[in-house]
C-alpha cells in the first residue's frame, strides 16, 4: 500500500491517554478490546473469561459494575487480570468510586447521567488521584430527552452534541484524560457521528458498532463501519460487538486492523474462495491448516492456501509458506520456492510440519 493511501499515514492526530499500561491515541498501536459476558459478581468465571479473551488477543477488557456486590469483588478481578480493566458504570457514581479504588484502569461513565456536577467532581477527583482515564460512551439508543426533542431522533448531530456536553462537564473540572465513543446500531449514523466529532475535538476515539448482531452480520457491520473510519484515519481503539463469543470479537478486531495495515503481527492466512477448478477438498484443508497454525502460533507470518494451479502458485509463492492444490495433490511453497509435492491426504500434516520447521529455523536464527 502506498503511503498516500495508507490509513496509518492518515491517522487523525489525537492526544494520548493511558488505560493502565496500554496507550490509546497519538501514535500508539490501536488496541483491541472486548467486554466480559459473565456475571461480574462471579470472580472465577469473569477472570477465566478474561484469560481466554487475552489469549485471543484482547488488550483491554471492559467489565460491567452494575451493582454494589459487583463493586465489592471488582478489585479481586483486577488483581488477577492479565490486562487492564475498564469498569463500566451506569448512573451510580458511587460504583465508579468503588471501581476506581478497586484498580480500574479506566471508567466508562457518562458524566451527564450521574446526577449533577458535584458527583462529576467526585468521580474526576478520584480518577485524577488514581491516574485513570474516563471513557464517555454515547449510545444512540439512550440519548438525552431534550436532544431527541431538538433533533427529532438520534441523529449524528444529536450524538455529537451529547458527547460535547459530557465532555464539557469533565473539562469544567479540568479533566482531559478522556476518550469517547459514539455508538449507533447502524453503520451509517455511527460513521457520520464519528466524522463530525473528529472535526471538533482531539480526544482519542473508541470505535464500535453497538448491538452489531450475530457473528455473521455483526462481523460485516463492524468491519464496514469501523473499516470506513479506520481507513480515514479515525479510531484509536476498537471493540467488535458480537452476540456470542468474545474471543471471536478480538480475532475480528485484529483481522480488521491487519487488513488495513494498522497493526502487524499475528498470523495472516490468505485462502481462495475455491471455484469449479478446485480438485481437492479445499474447505477441509484450509480449516484444518488454520486450526493447526493457531497452535503453532508463529507471529507475523503469511500463509496461503489456494485451490488450484491457476492463481494458486502465485499467491502460494508470495506467502512465507503456501500451498496450491492440484488434482488430488498439493504443492507446498516456501518463500517462493517449491519445496514439496504431496498427496491430498498428506497435505495438512505436511504443511503443518513445514510451518513448525519454518518457525524453529527463524527462532534459531533469532528473527
Ligand atoms: S485459486 Fe484456483 S480454485 Fe481457488 S478460486 Fe482461484 S481459480 Fe478457483
């Protein structure tokens, strides 16, 4: 990708804040985050879910603190978490204070919803004392009544005005350690809202399409919505919301960032959609290879699994390690060089064997 088109070179200039040890904004890599789906009073289940998210590449995790009981055990979750935790608070500012004392790295709270400037001051003072950041999270589904009356509905302009109001309440107290999200359940409004606000403030943005849907639809909506913004340089941290598996949210988030060359690392697997030319069971081969590669976990590598000899060898040659199918057989390429020709039934083990060998050699060479 040329520099002119690179989303990295277009990245909006934002101030940098910290979420624990993870920088957000400025020129920091865009972290992927997710939210736990367990009952946050259940320490064991929540910690175990955080570990499994972290294993899938989650770098920041949000945990809701909806009740006093959840607040009481929050510090235990923080103490055992391998990644920084954002405490998600609605309305009750006292829970924000408890979460901050419990070690939250960031508070997700809307200052306009907690009952007055005095309470905002209490939260801001606590956040300042603990050195933690705040995320303002405007949601199209829960906008202030007067804004809905003024704009007729939750328009992008209404969402932006809501965000500016919340921001002003923090700024009034001298607090600027803030990031903002503007989530609508549809892609178009979300994109418009972020674009509008990007012209007005330099705070980092948390991107997300809220209630994005099932893994299939949600992945598409999230990738399009966030993809448009990220391609324009807007966005400093991402959360993909899917009904279901949080690990999948993280994987989709990383893949989105990698597709736009905003993050590197991880495993990149190119595979063809297959067509009438394919003469091997490509679906099975690609899925088995992908599963095997996860276990090998060789960061920063590109693999290609291609169905036939038309486009296959080209892609397979461009990858670090690639396979191109033939008639009941497959050719394995390493960095452009044909290294093996194997029968279809031996293709997956042979490819994974080469992948392990490749990793071991790179490690030995200290690359
Ligand atoms: S690589 Fe071959 S099998 Fe795969 S889509 Fe292209 S032409 Fe079809």
